[in-house]
């Protein structure tokens, strides 16, 4: 009897690799979701409203996981990014308008993240905040231009573990679990203009459009850079293993992201809100939540975490804008290319970083910029998700891999909830 042929290609790697080696685009996307924008927004929610908005975190977990799986699936099935596919189902002027808003939101986010990183570095060292901001901007841009992203992103991922210091808060503080439980199930329905806006900001920083474009684009790169991987529409036999890997990768990344977000809100509610500090005006205010608990070491560790997640997130923010614009224009894309190999793509990335850098020099408060960019993301996510769902449900584009009833229902539910949150914010604001 002949011995069975050895497994080759992707299937062999997945069967032989430990779980951690199966994690990639989804885990990096989840880590980038807890960028300084997310930290600021979750901290503001906890400081201003205590435990009252905790319910937003368990609510957004299955929604974000579903949308990110759908985004990844579109990239893996079609071998093309979201902007290209959106152009197939929406009028071109509308697509270009949405991409312009995405570029604006990402640029504001990049600039505010860089400013927050500079502030965090100043907290630790006492040196110039603007000097650090410039350093981080050119460091991030240089790494994107001259070193393939996947080579250094995994090292930066290590820095995100400093955010787990917030998880320790739940074990180190005498928490009011009854109030936490009430907050998690939403027993405080007092709807005002401020908390309606904060809800949209939390949804917007958690379910951000740049995450859709990034994870989809990374799936396309996985196909382009591996000879034994192909768009699933062309090679359906690769589907089972690819979808399994996407599911594990995405759920793990979003679960870690939401655990940290929940811990940040609980920590700031327990410390800042409990002591009457209801407004986050600087990165120092967010870091201050740990100082009474574990002293200066935890304070410095959290500040370094802001820097680490910022260095991870800035390439994702600028890169997602680059992918979106370049795909729509038909330019070559890919962070593993050198600048002269994908000039248009890298021009957009450079513009996002350099224009974002200007945010810190025009008198805009970085935390407020982060907050309102999250609100903008929450609004523009609605039409983008609608287009995404149309693509994912299209048999011509997706073949046998079009979304099923469970994932499809979650995707449309996410779109409806984001739309309802944005409409409620506008209604409460202008009534």
C-alpha cells in the first residue's frame, strides 16, 4: 500500500503550525483598533459616564468580528481590495466621495495619534513633545517606505501587551461588580447629546472603516506573495482552510481588542470618574488612571503602550488610505513594494502622514481631534458597510463563497446599528 502523499502548500502549513502562527491580518487589525484614538475614546467614555456605556463593548464585538471576517473574505475570494470591489457596485462619484472622507478621517487620526505618542514620550522622559512627534512621524514613514511592513509589525505587537496593564485593574481594584454588570447590559438608558455623541465615537473608533480596507488588503497580499495561494473564486478547493484561518485569526484579534477596550473603560470609570475627573484633555489623563494602582512603573508602561500601539496603528491608518485610493485609481499597491515600485500608493501614504503631522501644529487639541475623527468614522462607516455587504452577497463576485445567512445577517445588523447610532446623534444634537 502506498503511503499518503505529504500535504503541501497552505494546508500543510496550517496543519503543522501552532495556533499563534495562524494569526496574522486579523490579530494585527485588532491590535491597531486599540490605537491612541481608541484609548482616548474609551477613556473619555469611562471618565465621563462611568460604567453606563460598558454595554457598547460586548455589543460591538460580534458586529466588528462579522464585518472584519466579511472584509477579509472579500479580499481572499476576489483577490482585489475593497475600494476596487466597491467601485463595481456603487457609482464612481459616490465611491470617490467616501474615499475622500476616509482619507480625511485617517489623516486626522494619524496626526492625533502622532501627537498622543509625542505626549506619552514626554510623560516618560520629560523631553520635547514636538520633537518626539516629529521623530515618530519620520520613523513610521521611513519604516513604511523602506522595510516590508510584515518584518517589523510583529516586533511592535509586543509593545501592545503593555495595554494588558488595564486588565490588571479588574483584579487590583475593589470593583463594584453590580454596577459593572448593570453597565454591561445597558440598564442606564439616559440619552443626552453628550452620551449619544460618545456612543457614536465608541462605535466609530471600534468599527472603523480603515480596518475594513486594511484587513481586506492584507488578505490580497497573502495571495499575491504566495505562489500556492490563489483567489478563491479561481481555486475554490482552497476555501475550507482559508476560511478557517480567517475565522480564527479575526475572532482572536477582535476578542483581544475588545477585552482591552473594556478594561480601559472600567479602569477610567473606577479611577477618574469616581474622583470627579470627567474630561480627558491629554494623554497624561488617560495614563493617570493606572498611577494610583501600580505606581510610576505602570504609568510609564501604559505610556509606552500608547507609543507601541501608535507605531503599529499609523502604518495601518496611512496604509489603508493608500490601498483605498490606489485601488480606486488602478495603481499598484503593497507595503512589501519599494517606493519606486508603487509610487502612487506610497505618495498617498506619505501625504497622510505628513498632512497628519500638521494637526499638532494648528492649535487643534489632539484628544479632541481623536474623538471627532472617531465620530466621523462612525458616520462614514454606514455607506461603506452597505457597499461591502452588497459585494459580499453578490454571487457573480463571490461565487459559492458569498456570505451565508448568519454572517450576512450580522453584517446588515451592524450596518443598521451604526446608521441608527449616527441618526440618533444627529437628532439629539439638533432637536
